[in-house]
């Protein structure tokens, strides 16, 4: 069955597609496997096509960026290798090249940007208020990585009463296997679609 999208109540979230996380010359992107998977899948091209169509049709775009110093997070967790790697707040730091959105999917002037402190797009970001202000009830989820910001945001959104659509070819994990496992977990609680299916549904 074809997916249905009401562009007046739906927003596209482009999450954590920042240079430190995505570029081939980023140490973090290499270590995590993100750079290799982005190149293998063509994820950025898929995402750009979806973004361009949403712009043309008037569907709201929101760029979500991680900034470890954003919001009112009282402290940073320190257990586990991820937190050891990002400790000190030098990854995706606001105002640095590494913290900028990848040029292939960069925001246009006037598009909404929100900064969040950890995994979920709702974490200390003010996203809830922006969505409520625009009358948004449904979210299209994209970004890096599927098992981190995308999945975390999906569960958080559900707890807040939002319906979600996963654009599965507009997100990646460090490996194909991990991406597929995450999509399998998510498909019971959200609709799963592709960029081309969504482009066909948004008019």
C-alpha cells in the first residue's frame, strides 16, 4: 500500500549530518564506519533529492544538529566507548567546520536549525515547541546514524504523541547489518519508506 503524507502536518528531520560524522576525511566518521557506508549507499544523494522535493512542495524541513554544549544537560555520561570518544566536547562543536552540516545537504537561508545535546532530537533542543507551533503531527526521520539519533528520536517522538516515518535509504549505520537490524526493530512502531516513495507521496 502506498504511503500517505499530509505535507501540512508533516516535517522532515535531517539529523546529525555534520562533517565530523559524515566526511571521508573525518577520523570519527572513519572509525565508526559512517563515511564508508555513506559512500556505498548513496545516502546523501537520496536525502538531497527528498529535501529538494520537500522544499518545492512546501513541506517543513528542520535541521537537527548535535552540539554537546547545547541546552541544559547537567553532565555528560562517561561510561562506554562512545562517550570516551566524544569526551571534551570537541566533536561537532558549533562554529567549527566539523560541526557544520555536510555541504551536500546544507540548510538554505531561513530554514530551521535546532541544536540538541545527545541522541534524541528532542534532547534540550526546543524541537517540541517548534513542531507544536507549526501544527506538526508526523515526522519523516533521516540522518546519521540509524541506531542512534534516528532510533532515539523515533521512540522519543512516539512517547510525545508524534507519528513517524523512517526514510530508510536516507540514513545509515556503521555497517549494513546494523542498519538492517535497526530498521527491523523500528518497523513495528513507525512506517518504513524510501526517498522515492516519499517523493511520490508528497505533492
